[in-house]
């Protein structure tokens, strides 16, 4: 191939690349330059914060780094790499991610049924296995009304063991709304898979790209942890 031909081919390739980039939204270009072609955050960070890819031994995710350090909850890793955990606050709260092994032949629901079987008979009466994914809501202009939580995501299957909706309704009717923590309704589903009344229950995440593992995402409050829950890889 002659030198002129090589130059021509290079120009064609460059032109095609520029044409491809020109059809991308400016925000997409920014994300491409920031995060490359691999994984990227699934939503915008809080004001004054930006996303940073955090690669631990066995778990990878995007966390927020903020100008206001008090907003951050850095994760520390266990020696075997299976657990990530924030520091315990003065209120006794700590967010945790725990990675478990499983047989490839075990389906997600089979695994969660095993956890459900550990509940006491009274806990099983008021708690059940539920789909943990929350439908994504949208504003009138089509923009997502994002709340940090597990939303339907490719490759992911998620379950939680939570209080039955009819039981939640009965308690809410009794108190005319949210009875709040400390009212005697905390950890109705037990300490392992349950949570406070106003907290988000732990959920189990399965990824078809890692059929021999699954993740238990710990309980968190209404504001959510300072990580992108839908960006987690293991």
C-alpha cells in the first residue's frame, strides 16, 4: 500500500471518528472523556461532588468525592476483600457490602429462599421475598427523577426480604402515617435481613456475569449511601 493510500485511509478513519463524535450529546462526550469506554456512573452526583471509580480487591463501584468532606462516607475493605464498610456513626449506623460465594447451579431465588428460611416463624408471617428493584420515575420533561436505590439494570437480579405490603399498610393506618424508628416496629424481619422502620432493607444482588457470587447490600437511610448502587461490579 502506497504512502498516499495510507494517508487517505487515515483521513477517512479520522473523519468517521469525528462524525461519530459529532452525533453524541455533549454530556456523553464528557462522560466518554472522563470514564472511557468501560463502566460509568448511572446518574449525576450530588452538587459539589464528583464520581471516582473505586477498585477494591473483589468489588468495583463509583463513589462520590465532595468538597464538603462531611458528606463523604469512605469504604474500608476487609482483609479477605469480601466486605466493604463505612465507619460507624455516632448513631450506630454503618453501610456495608458483603460478597458471598454460591454454586453456579443455584438460582438467585434459591439463594434468597435459604436466607428467608433463617427467619423465625413469627418473622416469616409478616415478611416475604420481594423484588428489590424500584421503578425509575420521570419528570414531565422526560428527565429521570433519580433517587439512590436499586433500579432495573442489565445483568442484575435483586431480591429483598421485606415486610409484607398489607402489614405495612396496617401499621401506617394505625399511626396515621410513618410510626418512625423506636416505635417497636424496627427490624420486623430480624437483624440480618431487616432494618429500622424508615430504613431501606438489605437486598441481594446477582449478576449473570459472575454466576458463582452474589452481593448483600446493607440497609441504608432515605438519603442513600454515597455510592452509585447501580454501578457495582463483582
